[in-house]
């Protein structure tokens, strides 16, 4: 469990004594949705970093190839 999960779970436990059960369930659902959204965003960021690294690698390859002198003679 993450620190945030523990903190929120503890807070929800405290709120149960002063809030209606329907409101608590709504908060739990909203929290669950937020946590799933956070995890999905973290996964998207991870994939973006991989794509960005690949893109930078390809750009470096292209720069290297274009910087090399070109031979206009046909290879035999």
C-alpha cells in the first residue's frame, strides 16, 4: 500500500463516524477512480519516455548519416 492509500483509508475511517454511508461510498468510488487514473497516467508517462528515447536515438542516427560525406559514385 502506498502512503497516500494508507492516509486516505485512515481519513475515510474517521469520516465514517460523522458522514452518511452513501456519501462515504461515493468518496470511496471517487478515490478508487482517481487512483486508477493515476496509475494509467503513470503508465502513459512510462511509455512516452520509451518513445522519446527511441525518437532521440533515431534523430542521432539521421544526423550522423547526413553528416557523413556522400559518395556520388556507384558502388560496384
